[in-house]
C-alpha cells in the first residue's frame, strides 16, 4: 500500500505513512482510492467534513459562489453576511447580542493566534495559561500553548510566558487520584497559583483550553473543573478562550461543546467544520468587552473566502433542517452500545467519547504503559478491512474516530464491526 502513495506523491514527504492510500474521490462517508478500493472514512479530514465528502448541496453552494465571486478580502459581501448571521444564530441565546466575530485566515492555528493576540491587546498582559495534553495548532504561538510534549519538542522553550497546568483527565488522573475522592484537586493547582501572590504566575492575558481534548486522546474535561475555572477566571478578570476547532460545529452533539458545561467563554475559536465541506476558514467569536481591534488591526489575505462563507451558511441550514445534532446524539448512543463490550478486553484501558468524537485507549495490562504498537496494528488492520481511523493521545495509543455528523446508522454499524474485529485480531 505504501508503494501506492510513493507512486502518486514521489516528490513530496507530506503523506501519512500509517494510512498508506492515495485518495481519488470521496462521497458522503466513503472515499475511493486510486486503485478503486472503497473505505469508510472516519477521519474525515480530521473532523473537517462534518457533512461528509462533497455534500451535493454544499458543492452547489460553493460552486455557484465560485462563478460569482471567490475572494473578497475584508469587503462586506452578501455571502459573508449570510455566514455571520448563520454562525451567530447558533450561539446560545444568552450570548447572541454581545458576541462579535473576527475572520482570522484559513486554518485553526490562525484563529488560535488571533485569540491570544486579542486577549493580550485587550488586557495589556503577556502571559498565557494552558493545559497539559491540549493541542492548539502548528503555528508558533498555537504550538507554544500546546501541551502535548512530543509535538512541541521542536520548539522547546520557543515562547516564554506560557504556563501549563494539569488538565482534568479523570481517566488518567494527572495527580494520581480517583474521581470519587479528589475534590477536583487538579483545578486547585491553578486556583492556588493565581490567588496566591507568591504563586509564581503573573495575572495572565488568557486561559486557553479544549473542553474535550481531541489530539490529546479524546479526553473530556471534568464538569466541576470547567465550572470552577470559569468562576476563577471571572473573579480575576481573565479572558477564557475555549478552542472549539475540533469540538465545534456540532461534533459533540451541541453546536459548541461549552454548552454542555453550562459556561460562557469570552473567546471561542472555530475552524475545521465551519464550511461543512472542507473549505478553509477560521474565526474567533468574542465578547464585546474584548472588542479592541479597529478594522485592519489584525489582517491576513485569505480571510475572505466566499466559497467557505456560502457553504458554511448553507451547512447551518442543513444542520437545522436535517436535525444533524439529533443524529450526532443518536449515533453517539449507538457507538457507546457497540463499543461497550471492549471494556472486557484487558488491552482496552478506556473507551470514551462525546457526540461523534470517540477514543479507545489501549494499554499493556501488565504495565499500564500505552500500547502504541497495538494501536498502530489496529489502524492497519482496520484499513485493510476498509475503515480509515486516526490515532492520538499519549504515545499515539488512543484509536480515534471522527465520523461525519450525518453518518447513517448502518454505516456506523459496519464501521464498528470492522473496528471490533481489528481490535480482536490485533490483540491475538
Ligand atoms: N485546535 C484544535 C483543538 C485542533 O484539533 C486543531 C487541529 N487538529 C487546531 C487547533 C489547529 O487547527 P489547524 O490544523 O487547522 O491549524
């Protein structure tokens, strides 16, 4: 299979060697490779293709827009207005009137950078607090606030003023406690560091986090941890940035993941699935109190992608019309039931998910060490059976799925069959 990639891309070194296929076309939940083999795609461009590959209505919306006007820098346009209206209409009602939107460029990291810069400008402060295990992107600032050690090794010490704290990953407690006896000890570190004048951390410009760490291994934050973080940041007037790049646009069963925690962030970062069909766009949504940038204060050429605007506005209509969020919740229940028996497998340390982002953490039952080789084998076995999966988490030992949000019950069932078979065979 690797030869197939080499054949198609022999002069580049960009392709995923662990998913050694070359894709010719995609439709809905499926892709076809250049040799005609069909796969269920549960990676979907890392969660970008929320309505599947080449959704016909989104293709039409983007195609019609391309014929009219493709790129508009910062000019107001009807497509941009429709996109803004559609996105703002998806906010919880209590937030709608006071949230502004800024276009940041094509990719998630652009919006993370913008969010940090906006908070620094608004507060006049320079430090940022982030969490262990989080991922925020590959640009310099986004990587600097990324708490996945392996990924940021190339820029170790690359950006001063970023402080990392334990994340409430209850499935593998960062401070070695159990959820019934911990009093959410993990948030205590941050509370003490910020409230104690000798705590060692100056008042920061922002706190940034994912509420479900995606690349970090599908780790949902503890509810009390998040709520106490919100209270703390409010008390100290620290803007709270929630990175919804992966969790946003319905992935977790609500439009934004923060809705499930009953909190309101000051800044929301969104990108990936905003267009529904893979067109690049990234935005921040932020409280009007942080509205300190004059027009032109934070620019970038590819902020006016009219195709993404047209598709993104249409995607919101489709999500509403087709009750896509309801489908996410029903399919999430299905995944939970289908993968439930994995808990009996000694190599499966945990099965966890929110909406349609799921992770199966594999670990050696004798040592509790991450079972990276097994995870890699499961990925390869699943691919051979026709299912594309991703890995993540500590040492890439978490098998992850990110299906399209409109995936059907029967495709999901088939994918679960393949996944269960691949794990069983991998463990043999
Ligand atoms: N934040 C999160 C939570 C992400 O998952 C990602 C990408 N996986 C990013 C930021 C960066 O987005 P991009 O790769 O589009 O720059």
